[in-house]
C-alpha cells in the first residue's frame, strides 16, 4: 500500500489581520478621551450596531482636533502596511489606488454592546482603543470577537471543529485592521469605566 506520509495538508483562504500598538498612544489617548467624552455630552450621536452607548457621526474625527488628525494618519499607515503585506504574500504587483477613509468614536458604558455586523462597501475595517474601560484581567466582556466569514464552513463542514471566534482584548493604543467582510461583535461591557474606541472603514478606489 502506498503511504500518504509525504502528502501535503494545508489550509485554504485565510483572512489577513494586522495589529499594532502605537508608541505615542499615552499622550494621544489623553487628548482623545477628553475630546470624545466632551463631544458625547452634548451630541446625541447615532444608532448603528451599538446596543446602548454612544456612536458619533461618521466622518474624519474633526471634533478630536489635532489628536484626531494624528490618529487618521495612523489609520492610513496601517492600511498601507496591511495592503503591502497582502500583496507580498500573493506575489503580485500592486496597481495605483487611493483610499477613502471614514471614522467614528464609540463610548460604551456598563451593559452596552455591539451586535454582529460587517461593513459592506469598504475594503478594510479597523478599531483603535482609547480606554479599555477598566475590564477585569482575562475577561472577554470588552474584547472584539472576529467571526469566520465562511458560514458554510461553520455550518456543514465538521461543525464540531468549526472556527472559534478570534478575540482581541482592548489595550490602550492597540489598533486592529481586518477585511471589511469579516463579521464581528462586542459582548456587553462590564467594566466600571466607559470603554472608548474609534472604529474606521477604508475603501479602495477604484472599488472593489
């Protein structure tokens, strides 16, 4: 009988993710936290995927002043780096593209959460953490949960082995970037301080 010991076994269709803690986060987050909470006190916000909490209007973080401008620069740098690495993995040459970026702030008090969602019409999506909300060490209540985007794999292909959510616990200064088609959610917050994050979408032009 021929042996299968030399057969190759691998995985198909992985989704990229890039995570980074920015070195200037300590000073940046002081300014961001102050500006976001001040804006939330007099602005009603909007209802999107947030279940409770406060969600700012989508834009360019103008209400965050210079700190917001600096963070927008970080988002652009993450987008460029993730795209560069993606093309390097696939061994292809990258054509000329431009990026359309939009961002918004989120404030979640105890009991507030975000339902499962994706970001149609965008290329990359991401989140930056200003304040983890005083979460307990090891707790998942403030972690963003990224889910398998292939529903068929989870439902019919060895469901007992289906992919578990990938969790990223918030850390001040941490930025995560992932494809906009990846479903994600955040469980109810249980910390004593509000969890403050800034989410963003980046759309490749021409799209897709």
